[in-house]
C-alpha cells in the first residue's frame, strides 16, 4: 500500500478518502467528525424549516379559499332545511338567522324539522365568547 501525500489536502478531503483516514490522529478524526455532523444537522434543519414555511403558506392559501367555498356549499346544501325551520322571534338580521339555521341543519344531517331559533343577540366588544373560544382552541392545538 503506497502512501498518499496529504500535505496539500484539507482536513475534510483527507477524511473523505478511506485510504487516508488511517493517517489522521484521533483529534483530527474527532474534528472532522464534528464538522461532518454540524454540516449534516445544518442541512437537515434548513430543509425542515423550508418545508415548514411551505406548509404554512399552503395552509394560509388553501384555508382562505377553502373556508369561503365550504361556507357557500353549506348554505346552499342546507337551504331547503331552513325553509322548514320555524322562527319564533324575528331577529334584526334575517339572513343571520338563516345562516345559523343552515349551519345547524348541516351539522345535524339536514334534519331541522323541529329546530326553533328563539333569540339571536349580537354581543359587542373585542372579546366575544366565540372569539375567546377560538383563541383557546388555537392555543390548545399549539401545546406540546
């Protein structure tokens, strides 16, 4: 086995060649192993961050368009069930009542024959119960 001149080679070039790796001292092997490990971890985390960013962007794009389409589909699919549902007291916004009744009918499977909407009252302020519930749901999904 002939000796290879390693005087003009970098540490990583020596470490990558199986014939010259035996000429390295233990300290040089550990240094080259550490450099290789850091490069591998760096590449892995960079790719994972790029995948995370891509998924976040796609979630926002698909979430924004999907919710509008789903809301329109629920309103049109449950429209016949809304006409069957008696409304005891008329609210100030009849379309709001219709949308809520359609959502309930869609949730119950279209059977809204005995659905009665008694009172719908808008709550003013920044922290409505629905808003607080939404914030709590978001925080709950992000727990480890």
